[in-house]
C-alpha cells in the first residue's frame, strides 16, 4: 500500500486546483512527487465539494410546482395530522 500524501502537499495541490488555473495534471503530479491518479482524485473531490448543485439530476422533472408546495404548507399548518394520501386528495 502506498504511503499517504503529506498534508502540506495535499493542501498545496488543492489550492492550485481550486484556483481554476489550466495546468497539466501530469506536471503537477511530478512536481509534488505523487501520482497522476492521486491528483485526478483530488480534483474530482474538489469539484464535488464546490458545486453539488451543478450535478445533473437523474430521473424525470419534478411534478410538484412551487404553487403546489405553498398550498401543501398552508394545508399542513391548518391540519398538521394529515397523511400523505389525504394530502394528495386535496391536490
């Protein structure tokens, strides 16, 4: 098993990758004496942390509109003991 990347190297690689500079990942890996795979994994992890909302939603578009949500909230304020099927009949 390979040794862990020292924290100062990881922090520096993350800093460079988060700046958005167009840099060759092979060069970056060679400069910090790590593997290309490690740099790619760190870049992928940073992209996930930065923009989770940018990920593509799977499945069909949502059926419930904003007006429906507001109506359901008002119903639940009046009658907080409604079950989902009872709420669906109101809609």
